[in-house]
């Protein structure tokens, strides 16, 4: 089968389509004929050699895909050959075929094309578990929510879900056009992080009260400022470290606010834990997508051969939402 291979750690040009062996399928897995996959920021790190896949996962890039089930493992119930699905993967999505644990499959939502569905699993599962999950953000209707990088893949889903669940949504982005896109998705307050100190603007906008939940992609660089922006009882959920891994935390501020700092990744969790998140995402997010109130935000669709160009676009942050790679040329 054809797959995108990292020929050596490096820039986008190291990605090349090559013939590779088909994956094996375990008893609890299905084999998917991949229609499309989508780029995640972590893929850029993996390409550069900084983010190896978890033990046992495919070396091929790709943490999500959509497609049609081609074969079903002996222990799999509830899924059949021919079903149209999308899936959360530990790797292997940038390929014509991938094996996925049955617990990580989701049906393609009604009203969403097979290609667009590739843009959903990673952002929907991540945002649901980290913003609303009992062990993480626990965002409630009427609360205030800040998501950094509102025009990112994660941000575009977080804004929509928080808005639909009745939160007041604050977001940051780096250009006026991206801020406009965030407003259209449901952000109530948009802050250009290049021009304003977001924590000061939030203090102004909330009369000093702050926000209840922050979803943060920056890590160390924003740690202190996020804490300043938090309300009493607030929850800071760190899901990315684009601004570094080591920061200083003022525990007196944390204590005074009775606040929580939580950091978590999805990819390395055991399949049973991912299956639980997938089940909750299906129950809570899929109905909103099928009702049309939350939608996959796809910036562009490129062919698999253009994986390098897709990485360049995401690296340069030229996108709003997700960049999708179409793998199969079959009509939707
Ligand atoms: N923990 C997990 O399981 C998990 C899962 C998925 C994603 N993530 C993380 O979530 C983040 C978003 O992922 P993605 O794939 O959606 O990324 P993406 O589409 O590549 O977006 C990256 C975002 O970072 C923003 N950004 C850059 N500098 C910023 C700054 N100083 N302040 C605020 N925002 C800034 C960019 O905003 P501009 O374009 O406006 O500059 C852009 O929106 C990444 O850090 C990723 O690693 C974590």
C-alpha cells in the first residue's frame, strides 16, 4: 500500500509517499480503507524526530482518519465490512490502510462527508475530554471559558462546543482575519495575542473576576499569565507546550484562587481509556454535529502526495481549522 514515510527527521520535504507493507489486524481491531486523514500539530514534531509514537504504534504519521471498514477482527462486535467510520489512531493514518482498535471508531456523522469526517476524531475527543471531562476542565453552562489559538484545529472545535453548551467564550489568535473566524464560530470575546496582554483584557472584560476554565496550548510561556486570568475555583487545562515545558508557578496565587492546573495528552493513553472518551464524545458531540450546530472546520483538502505542503501550511499557521489529506480518490 502507499503511505507517507518520514525518510529522515527534518523539514516538510522529508515526507515521501512510498510502498509499505499493509498493517496486521488484531482480534479487537478493524482494518480501514482510508479515505482521508488530517494533520495535527504533534505530527510536525514527530516528523522532526521529537515525538516518537507510543510503544507498539505504527511509525507512520496520522492520529486520525476516515474511511470504510475493509476487514473486522474476530472479537469485534457492532461494526461490519463496508461501514463508513472515522477513527482516533495512535498512528498510521497517512496511508491507504490502517488498523484501528474497534473502541476508537466513530460513525461518520449524518450530514458530514467522508473526507470532512477525518477532521473530527482528534479535536472532538480531545476537546470533549479536556474541556468538559470530569477529570479535567468540567466546564459548565454559564461559565467563562478561554481557549488560546482559537483558529487552530483544537480551537475551532473548542469555541463551537463551549458556545453550544452555553459558556461565555474568550479566545486568542494572531491576526484580525483569524479573530473574525473565531467570532463566526461563536466566540464572544476575541483578543489579538500579538497586540494585547490577554490576562489584562480578560480582567477588563470580566470586571476582574477572570475565567473559569482555560484551555492552553502554550505551556510554560503562558503558565503565570493563565493563572492570573483564572477565576476563583478556576481550572487551567494544558494540552500543548508550544511555549516551552518548564515554567514557574506561583503556588500562593494557586492556593488563593483554589485553582487547579491539569495537563494531559490523549495519544499515549491505553485503548480502554480512549474507548471511554470516544463513547462520551459520540454521546455528547455527535448529536450537535448531526444537528448542524457544530461543524468540522476544514481549511483545505490536499492529496496524500502533498503531505509535505500540508505540513508547511500548518507549520506556518496559514490555516483556520484542520488541514485534511485525501487518500482515496473515490467520490464521497
Ligand atoms: N494533549 C493532547 O492530547 C492534544 C491533542 C491535540 C492537540 N494538542 C495540542 O493542542 C494545540 C493545538 O493543536 P492543533 O493541531 O489544533 O494546532 P494548530 O492548528 O497547528 O494551531 C496552533 C495554534 O497555536 C496558536 N498560537 C501560536 N502562538 C500563540 C500564542 N503566543 N498565543 C496563543 N496562540 C498561539 C496559533 O495561533 P495563530 O495562528 O493565530 O498564530 C494556532 O492557532 C497544540 O499545541 C497541540 O500539540 C494536544
